[in-house]
């Protein structure tokens, strides 16, 4: 009897979380590393209504990343390519003792604190991300992603 109640409750929880996400996508980075000149671009589709939401940047890394933190430039552009906002995000990957702060065993998953995101009905957008690290090539980061949700979506990870 417990199992028959448990499965529907999980289904309701998961459907409630995914209902708040408008866009969620990851892109792989080259195995040899992420070059400073390489900008990762995400094409955000048109929306059926206005979105006043939140933008999260996700990182996936190897299990033992050698960086304590990563600094990213995040540009939000309208559908015509005009930059609407540009933010610098410093994100910790390890604590001062070198212990990873992300989730995972063989790889790590990180998600930045949210940035405001606005999209008008019938408009598309573009999010461009590049690293601002001292080294030309950053190794250990395998994927970069974007998640856009409504203001209440930060509860659902």
C-alpha cells in the first residue's frame, strides 16, 4: 500500500518542478580545455508570454578539478544580438582545503546563484558565456549549461 501512494507523490513533485523551467540545455566543451576566446552560446526560443524569471549557469567538471573557483562573463542578448545585460559571476568549485563543493562522485555538478532574466512574448534571446580566468585554457570543466525558469523555480533543482 505504501508503494502505491509513494510513486504518485514523486510524480506530482517532479511535474511541479519541471513546470517552472522554460529552457534547460548543456553544451560540451573540448576535451583539451575551454579556451578564453571560445564563447558558448545558447539560443533561447520565443516564449508564449512574458517571462520575468531567473537564469542559472550550470557547470559540470571532472571529479578532481584543480581550480578553487571560476569566473565567467554572462551576456544576455535580445533576438537581434544586442547585449541587454552583462554579468560577471565568480563561482566556487572547491573550499580552501580543496574539497569539491558540487554534487556527484565521478563528475561534479554546480549551479550558480540566479541572475534576473526577462523575455518578452514572441521574442527570442541568446545567452553567451565565456571564462575570465588568468589561464588562456581552463581544463577540468566538461560542460556549461543554462537553466531559465520562473521566479519560483529555484526550489526545484
